[in-house]
C-alpha cells in the first residue's frame, strides 16, 4: 500500500544496476553482437542480391515448406494439445499422472534422438511405416514426415499453456450456467472456451515459432529435395557449404526477422492473457 | 476441482456438470491414442533398436572411447551452460519485473530471440564471428585461440540457444507476484541479497526449477547449432547428439540407438525429478512457459 | 524458518555443483591428449572413410612410435567433403585433408589460402594414394534388371543418389552419368541434360552426403538402385548386407581420385609438417596400400592390386581431365545456374 503511493520512477528495491548490467552485457555478448554481424553481412550483399536470393524459386519453396508445415503442425498441436490439456486437467483416469509428466518429453529430449526414432518408425520398413505403406501412404522423405516431426517437437507448448489456465478456471461460472439451465455443449462453447483462446493462441504461436526453425528432428526424415522437401535451415547449411556466405546470411536474416515478428506477436498475446487472468 | 455437492441439488435432477460418460471416454481415448503414437512409440523404438542385438552389444556400444568422450563433453557443456544461464535468467527477471524502465518490452523480446531463431542460425552466427574469414578470425588465429571447431565454440553455441529458458519462466511469474513482499522486507531492514534469498527465491522456486530443467534438457540435447560449430572431431568436439548421428552414419545402428537411449533416460530422469519435487509441494503455480 | 533452510540448501547445492564441475574438468583433462601423446594430427576427411582411417591411424601410430620413439595421436573429423572444405576454410585446424575430390581442396586454396596452389603435384598419382569408381548397388536378385546407365533413366525405377551441391560422391556420380550420356548421344548436350533429368527425376530423395544415400538405400529400404562409390557399394554388399545387395558395374564409369594434402599454414604453425608428411606418405606405402584394398579402395600399387583383383572389376574409366578438370566442371555443372540447377528447375518430384 505504501509502495503504491511512491512515484513510479523511484525504486525502493536495490540491485537494479547490477541486474540490468549483467543482463545487458551478457545479452549483448551472446545475442546482439553475433546477430548484428549476421545482419551486417546480409546487408553487405546489397539490395539486388538480397532480392534475388529471397525470390529464387528454391528459397521460396523452402520457405513455403518450413512455414507451411510449421503452420499445419501448430494447428494440429492446437487441436490435440487442447484436447490433451482438457483431459489431463479435468478427468481422472489410469495413467494420467504418467501422461502428464511425459508431456514435457519433447522439451527434454534431444532433437536428434527424436529424428532417428521417427525416421525408424515411419520408414517403409518401420513399425508404422510398413502399415501405412499398405494403405498407400508414405511418410518418410515426404512433407508428411516433416509434419509429424514438427508435431512431435511442438506437442508440449499448447498443453503447457492451456493446462494452468484450465486448472485455475473458476468453476463457479460453469456451475451458475448449469443452474440456469444451459446444455453442456453450450456451457463449454460460451463459458469455458473463450478464456482459453488466448492460451491456445499463445501455445500455438510458440509451437509455430519453434517449428519453423527446427532442424535436428526433421533432417533425418525429410527428403531434402530442392523445391519439394527441403527445409530452410538445411538450405542455409547448404549455402554455407557452397561458400555462399552472403546467400546464407541473407536467408538467415530473413528467418531472423520473421522469428522476431512472431515473437512480438507471442509477447503481446501473453500480455493479453495476463490481463484476462487479472494478474 | 470444485464439484457441486450432491446435497445442494434437488433430488432426482441430473445436472450436466461434466461431459457425458461417452464423450469423456471418447476424448480420453483419443488423447491417449495420440499420446501413444506421437510420444510413446518413438521412445519404445529407441530402446527396441538399441537392444536388438542383446544386452552385451548394447553395453559394448556405450563403452567405446569416442562415446565416452561425447558423454563427457555433453555433461561438461550442461554443467557450464545451465548455471550461467540461470544466473542470467534471475538477473534479467529481477531487473525486468521489479523495476520500470523504458525499453522493457524490447528487452523481453530480445531475450526471446534465441528461442525462436533456428538453431542452425545460432551456430552460423558464431562461425561468421569467430571463423577465419570472420570479424575476429584473424586475431584469434594469430593468438592461436580456437573457438569455433573446438570445445569453446560448442559451449558458446549452447549458451546462445539455451539463454532464454530460465528467464522465460521467471518473468511472467515474477511479474504476477509483484514487488510488495520485497519492498516490505527492505523497509523492515533486510538488504538486497537477504530479500532475494528469503522472499523472492521461495516464491519463484517452481518456475525456477522448471526453467532450469528445460535449460538443461536443451543444453544436453542441442543438435543444430552444435552441428554447425563443432567440426565433428571424433573424441573431441562431438556431443552425444552429434555422436548419435556419427554412429548412425557409420552403420553402427545398435550403438547409435544405445547412445540415444542414454539421452532418453537422461530426459526421463529430468522429468521424474520435476514430478517428484512438484508432488512434494503445493499445487503448481501457474507460470506460463 | 523457510529462509534459513533455503540458504543452507542453496550453499549445499553450490558446493555439490562445484565438486561436480571440478570432477568433470579433471576427467576431461585426464583424457585430453595434452597429457598423453607428444604429437597430435587432425585429419579432416569425408564420410565413407571412417573405418579406413581408423585402421590407418592405428597402423601409422604404431609405425611412428617404432621409428621415432615418439607417440602420436591422430584425430579424425568426418563430414561431407564440401562441408569439411568449408570448415577448414573457416578455421577447423586440420593438419591434413583427405577429401573426395580435388575441387574441394582447391576451394580451400582459393578461399583461405591455406595451401599452395600446386598442392596436387606434390604427391604421386594426382595426390590420390587410392582410387575408386562409380558403380550401382541393387537388391539381391536384381529384380528390376538394372544393367547399365539407361536403366536408371527408365520409367518406374527409383534411384538413390546424393545431392551434388553438398556431396563430393554425388558429383562423381553426376559426371559418370554425364560422361556416358555424352558418349551415347554423340556429345549432344541437350540430350545429355534430358537423360540426366530423367535419372534425377527418378530420385525421391537427395541426401546431403554419399554415406547418407547409402544408409537411405540399405537401411531405410528406399530405392531400386543406389549410385555409389565403388568402395561404399563393396562395403554394403560384402559386410553390411551380403544377402541383401549385389553390385552391378556399368559399361562406362569414371576414375574417381579422392586426393590428400598437407595443409601448409596449419602444419607450419603447429610444427607438425614432418609428422603430417610422413602420415600421407604412409598411405602410399605397401602397408597403407594394403589397408586401402582391404577397405575396398583401388590401390595405386600394382602388386597390391593384383592380390585383390577379386573385388575390383575391370571397367572402362573416363578421366575428369576429359571434361576440362574440376574447376571447369564445377563452373559448368554445379555452380548456381549450372547444369544441375537447370535439370532441377524443371523437376517435378516422383510421388
């Protein structure tokens, strides 16, 4: 109470200088300086080359694949993640605790391990791949394989953003609606889901951001065919190996700027979420 | 989870407080099926392949000197990277959430950049900076200092990709908690360190733990950034995930999956630790990832 | 009080962390070469040579110890040939490079000036102590009846070959096919491009490296035929899956000469020139040549070749010089806008 009477610019707590100093120095050394080198390098290429690079068919195809698949994966994760969060937060069943703990596995598991095991599973001679092959579906080395890998790495994001909100949701609103005679589906649609939408959006955007840059889990299962199944991070590596540093820097900078914009979106969504929750 | 007490309901009336049995069963089934197919099966495959030729072959695959070197490097990386990024995360969260200053939102976004940028780019920027044709390259070469294509490069690239994890967990959490308690402590005569250790830390410990575990998981498992920066020197600059790829590419599938299974077990241990510690405490504080 | 227990728990944890860190550093240090060998070399090579150089390094270290009384430790780094060239140009401190084609070493000269431009003349046989060629690997029984290059361009045949932009082996593959096409079509370039277009049209995946392509074919069951280094094909057919694969040698192929070189600037700075040159010299020695043959490379030594004729089929071989040398080939076929890009630009992928 006393604190709120103080003018905002006057700080009572110590440690501002030290904390901010550490933060800025470290951030500068590890993030800002290296990334500026990248952008400067890309800028060195000059507008005509930058345009030529970013509009070449191969680069565009890679962007379409990376962004397109990431978007699809984020949508899948939004749907299934929501369902998983719902089931984990609201129901009781055997194995719930185990399932809850294991949702974080894609966060804890190295992407390379996910990559080789998914490649093994969905190869035409793999457990799932052989079954799918009989149905005429190929997963490995097609964009579908990329999609599955991206769903895997993005799985926890929506679940972990929605779960806490679901758990903290006030059941009184639902109970009031019940007492007022609303049907279950209506209650869900009008009372429960609306506050969850920002959470789902945040989670899905996080999953999307993670998926566009994903390398380790995708590289084992993607076909790497230029113009068809080649993801952007691989294209960057290929350019580097061809000594096309400028080309690599230009594409990387494009990704960087796209990621930055996404981040701004995520952060504003999270700010909106906090307002919703009154935190 | 509050439930309407039966006693407050008129006799004979059934209230749709939850979904019907059938819907619930269906949802649970779908969720479990999804979980099994997308999460469980890949894990089972790892162990099935690792043990395909029996336990002896599995064990032999792990005892190879180059594998041991990879394990050492991975552990060394984690032990260096996690504390550094934890200190950074705490410092950044303290500065951002307990004070007001201009550019705060920009700072938060900048901290998040390594999270959303492709790890390949994360590795590449250091090669461009410290490599021979890079800005600092000639100076480093002249002084015989090796950063990229040597262990320091691996550590720095991992620092980059794991930088945001602790901060991301702490910032929303500490923002929610506000500054009242700390200010009260200061006015009661505590100094900054005491305030932090006795007031702030207990409040944030679950968010901090989760952030540390995520940071650790990523530090151990990072592949893309390290692949660009490591130089693939067997026995020297290969981390465990890289070594998995090396073994896989040399037709040593059992050994590749054996090392992968080690990584799965490390990930499991992390999750079990988190679950155990959390179950000993109060309900989860809603820190957003 | 909660605060006190937090404090002691924290300092306890700090202590544990410190002990763990110290132990780890000691373990790392103990295993580091600084305390073990007197000389160390780093050999940057391409992917398929892992087993070969593992054997070579052991044998050479024994010989070096015997001859000079000193211990030597050779580190290996393996990745795609182009990737290694880039890494070395960017500062990977390799004392020797043993890559898939001369162009990749030329690139190191051009980009980073780490070797003298006349490196290839310093050792015999264009600095390639062993050679190989390009053959086909097919499933046992050869169900699709693959006999020669035109079969790869047939409808309904799935071909596995790596990406020439990143893989050295892939470029040898491409040039072998190109050479055949040029000869068949009387040097008509557009017909040759069309022919190669059909072959690459039959490829569902382009791995980044030769070894990756071998894994795709042998392990993941993709494809009817793998275009590969002879040494890769022999390894797969003889060791990895003797009941699963067989080799088909085409009527015309290319002499693939993977070269080796000492990286001048690095060995001079590290003082390892003598050891590095002895190491490369070992590859030409009878023992080195025998190891090459055992690992399915065609040795240069006639005696050793005679002893291993059972594994190396006689085949008519073209030389890269016939196409103007690697610099010319790279510019025409693999640079941006070159033949490969033109073929791929008009590609619609299979499936």
